[in-house]
């Protein structure tokens, strides 16, 4: 879907929202930030409910010139004092400390927010000067910190001078200490332990335990600070975690600390233990949550009657990190946590919770305290952090920060490495999501613990139209029975109607509400005019339940366009009612179906080439094995070609014969062959031998197999046929093969003419002569053999005859060969026995 199409659909959705909110100007502008109200009255626009006054604001430019009410969000600058022009030594003069230094501008804005219309405000911060530094040094006095106290006591007044030499000249220090709540199981409550918690450790006398003790106000007097440290004695408790959060809370909220106005306020906490957190007090049956107030009292600890200590240590729970964050932000306090290596990892996430918090690693004896303060202060002075403003629940706030040397804005209110003279631009975007229940101004403050400046945003709301201030009492357009406001009548009691033309007593109540619906009169799409619904433009139906929008889109138009159909979206059915021969296409529910779309030739009335039915805008072919294509125009089976693809088929045989003859005569195929081969389902190709496709598979890449891949496979729907025939004008043979291609046509492979193989040879004389001569010779030989046989037989008979005559000549010499002696034989008829008996 193109971006342009999505945009038009978005605009159509806005137009639909505006059309649904015609009740009055206020309803209109609160419906959508793109809706505007037309308060113009002339011959075309009246007070009739049929008059559409709430429209997409771009449509109003043409339809309601000069009388459009389209309020928007706006802002005005109330206070914009220039940046202070101060030199780097400005605060060296103590009288300047507390003076107002302007580093953020403008300082105050008035905003008017129309719901869902954002307003962008830009605030610029220029770092003019580094503020004086107030450090409150608060130390863990549990017994494990004894060596650290010794180092601090040895530093004495040198701590002041070292900070002034290595950090900043205009610095003042305060001092306090903490142990833990004086209750079990945090601290031993045995009386002797309360007086001296180190008594059982064979150590020198320790100070009685306490929660937090304030010892020195913020001061520039080095001697006072050093003396307080010298008078400090280590103390002790039982468990490992300490009550540092109690101390931090009291330092932040108590005026006893004597922070200087206009100075950078820093709390430096040194410890080698983790802190007790909120709810840990339950271990000592302390159930009251911390109230974030000051409870410092002199003499509250009976064992330290002259000390200013935290009086509610034993009755109020430890504060949470969230509570500390709030009081630090409210009092512009920054904190440094100087902790030993053993617990460093437990503190390193604190800056993620508390703004402008820094964690540094303290040596086991605090000997690196001066370099630690110097490096951390450099981070503090170069870091700029604003506290995210708290806005009302009906307002959304986003911001971007343009820090120095950043190529892109950041989305956190923080910049680092900010030097004097650098500017940082903050861009705030306020967006009201709704109007408040009552007309009010919501103040929003922008603060920072990095700078003393504050910026104030006074948030007002645009929840009505300007035209509501122009009222025509008893207007003629309201039948003298109502007041005209924003071109709409507000009727007097007892009158109804867009022109107050109806008596309320005559109106059938509830007639405009659709039974079973919770959308109100006329489904919210019209006005109940004297008991009957008068629908807004684009709506219709007895209860305005139908719309002419919301149906499917085709060709960038509802239902495909007004010439195809109309949108009748009733009860959300999104139905297109088609006309002019169109019908609904099931795939997109638009009027896109028409029989003309199934005609290959629009000049005829033939649908789908008489080979199928028109299903919407698509041809459904009757025999999908024979035809396919958008109009069933493509024959995909041999049976629909009307070609006899056998060896007796005359068309293919004549085509193959013509090609063979042209090849024999060495002439290219002429128009004569086209008479037989010009059929759209025939293609012809000469081959030397027919392709052997049986050995090919899907992995074969030979030229022969590539050609075979064009053939239909497995004999479906046609089995290749090889044919042999004789030329009509000669006795020569020609060979051709018929195959069915995957491109749905017959391929005729015609073998190249080969005279030696295809045509009969002329008689060979030797072939004729040799058989004749051979036959004559053979006959002669046979005749000789027969003659010889006959002659041999004749000679044999003559010889035998001769021999016989020779034998007949021998009887004259004494024996007549013809003579035989006589013999007698007698038989006894009565004798039946054997001769031997």
C-alpha cells in the first residue's frame, strides 16, 4: 500500500470524525485537532441540522471562508530577563553571594493548549559563572572509621586551605556526624554501652551513640571548623549498616545548616558501611514512615545534653532514596558519596536514583579526601542536569536537549563538560490529551540542582470556541425562541428543533433512539429534529445508522467508484451496493466484477471465448485440462488443437514432407510449407537424429537434455510418435517425430535429408551379371553332373550285362548252371508228434 493511499485514508478517517460531531463548536474542536467549526450564516448555510459545520480544517478553506473557528495551541513569553553579565571573580566579593544570576531564559511562559495539538517551547541556558561552593562534611563515626577521623583531625585548618587552593576560592564548610538509631538491634541499649560503646573493646573512651549530630554550620571560619573536628570523638554501634540516610535527610531539610543563597550546595558523606534503608526500622519496631521534616533538637540525647541531634531517630523510620531525591531536588542539593572499596559497588547505582549524585572511592584512612573533592567538584561544575518537570495527568511532556558539540539532540535533561560561556538549548513539547473538568491554570516548574534559576510554565487550555462570546439573543433564525451562538440555536425551555420551531410537548420522546443501541439519538450521526432523525451528510437511515463511508476501496475510490456502486455501511456491514452491471468481488468486497472484464474482445458478446463461466472478473474455464488463460483462450492439451498427431495425420505428414523436400532441394522453407506448417499449434525443427530423452533427469545439463526439458513428461498428455513415410514424387523415405511441448503446441522434429539412407539405389551391373553368369555356370555344372551320373549308371548296367554274359559262357565246360537235382518228400498224416519223438 503506497504512502499516498495511506494518507488519503487517514484524511478520510478525520473527515468521518468531524462529520460525527455536529452538535456544537466545542464538541467539534475537541473531537479531533484537525476539525474546525464554520459559524458562517448566509443563503447556503443556515441553522438547519442538515448544514455540516464541523469539517476537516482544509475543507473549510473552500466551504466556509472568513468564518472558521479553529483554535490552536499557543504560547507567550511573560518574563524574559537577559543573561547576567558577570565576570569570573563576581562571587569573590562576598556581598555578591546570594545575588540573582540569570543563566536561563525566558523565565516564564503562558501556554494555551488545545487537546492533542502540541506546543513547542525553547529554553536556553548559558553558563555565566561558577557559583560559590558550600560543602557539608558528614562523617560516619562508627568505630571502624577511627583512623579516618584521625586523618581529618590532622588536616584541621589545612582542609580549608587545600580546598581553596585545589578546588575553588569561594568555599565554606560545615560538619556533622552520624552513627545509627539508638535502639536494638542497631545499637546496644545497655546503660554502660550508651555511655561508652567502646568499653568492652579495651579502647579509649568513645562518644555516646546517636543518630545524627550537627556540629558546625556552613562557615568560612577555619578555626571554628577545625575545633569542631578536634572535639569529635569516635562512637560505635552493633550492626554493620549505618544511619547515613537519616543524616542526609536532616541536612537537606533543616535550616540549621545555614546554606548560602546562590551557592552550590554539596553534601560530602564519608563511610565504610552500607546504609539502612526505608522499612529497616521495623526491625526495631519503628513503624512511622519518614515525614521529610526537620527534627533537630538541642539536648534530645540525654548522654549528649549540649549536642544538636536528630530527635526522632528512635521513633521514625529511615527515609527512602526516593524521598531523598525529592528533598535534594527541592533544595538544590548535590551529594558526593565517598566510600571505601569494600562497599563501592553497593553505592555506584545511587546516581541512577538521585539526581546530581556522585560516588567516589575513599581510601581506607581518608587520606585522599582532598583530591577526591577536587575531582568530584570538577564533575559537578561541568555537569548540567535539570529536574524533569511534573505535569498534570492530562498533559504529556517530551523534551530534547541540544548540548555543545553534540551532532544530535539527547532525550535526557543532562549535559556534561559545560564550560563558562557555553549555551545549551532545551526544547519542551507540551501536549494536552484532554480538557480539565474545570477551567484552571496549571503551573509547571523547571528546576535544576546545578543552577539557581527556575522556569515557570503556566498551562491553560483551549476547550471552547471564540464564537461562543458572540451571542444573538432571540434570533430570527431561532424563531425568536432562542439565542444564536456559533450559528447554532440554543432554545428556550419548552422549545426544540434546530430553529426552535417545535414545542417540546408535541415531540415524541425517545423516537430518535434506536432500540437496543447505546449510541444515543440518531446513533450519534445526526440530530433529533422534533422527534425525527435528520442525518449528517454521508449518513442515512431511519436512525442515521448507515454511512456512505467505511466500505472497501478500489481504484482509490469507495466501492470502486460512483459509476460502479454506492457505499451503504449500515451497522458496520461495510456493504457496497453495485449498479450498471457490476457485482461485488468477494476478495475485496468492492464493485469490481463485470461480465465485460471476461471478454477478450469487447466488440463481441462472447464471454470467456465460450469455454467457461465469468466468476466475478475472472473466467472459470469449463475444462481446465484443455484450456486456461484469463479468457480461457489458451489451448493446453493436444485434444483441443484439432490436429491428428498420428503418423497417418495428413496435416503433420504434409508439413514434415514439405520440410524434408525443401531440405532435399537445399532450399529454405517457402510459403508452400506454411500452408501445412502455419498452424498456431505447430512448430518445426530439423534434427540429424531424434533426441533420446529417456536418459535425462532434473540434474542433466546437456544440450540434448535441455531440449528434452521442453517436452511433456511421462506421456501426459501425449506420448511422442516417430513416423516413416515416402515422398510422393520419389521413392525416398522421410522420418519425423511428433512431441507435445510444455508451451502447449506440437513440435515436429524432421530428420535431415540423407540420400544414401532415405532413397533406393540404382541397379548395379555386377549385381545383375554375376548372378546370371553364376546361374549359367551352375546350370552347366549341374548338367555335367547329371550327364556324368547318367553316363555312369549306363556304364554300370553295361558292365553288369557284360559280366552276366561272361558267366553264361562258363556252363559248357561240365556243369549246367541251370540244372537242379530232383528231391522226394513224404508226409504221414497220422503222425502228430515231433520229429525227434
